[in-house]
């Protein structure tokens, strides 16, 4: 599928869904190709929060700073609440 930048802004959710199903979406500006939406590889689709949480747990274990009642999931939830 080929779409303009202006049209893709208005229909981004739909275009991302189409790309996730395997359809390539080519985005043009003034008739020239500028970007392409494609399906993400399985490793790219993994939530970034999980990697961050694993890294935090490893650092806590390595430095002995882990608090038994303070879980990474709680820290993330509180961080998200602070952003709202």
C-alpha cells in the first residue's frame, strides 16, 4: 500500500495494524518514498519494560539493594502513575 504522509497521520492506527498483518505500507512526501511500515520481528515486538525489569533485578542482586517488599512491578506501576 502507498500513502501520503498527511493521510498516514490521520490513519496511523489502521496502517500499523495492516503492517502488523504483513502488509508493507510505503509513506511518501511530495510523491517520493520516505518511509516504510513493516511487521516487527518477534524479538522487536517484546515489551521493553520486561527487559528493563530484568536488568533492574540483576543490578539489585549484584549490589544487595533489593528490598524484599519492593517489587519491580510496583516501581513501574508507581512510575506510570507519576506520569499521569
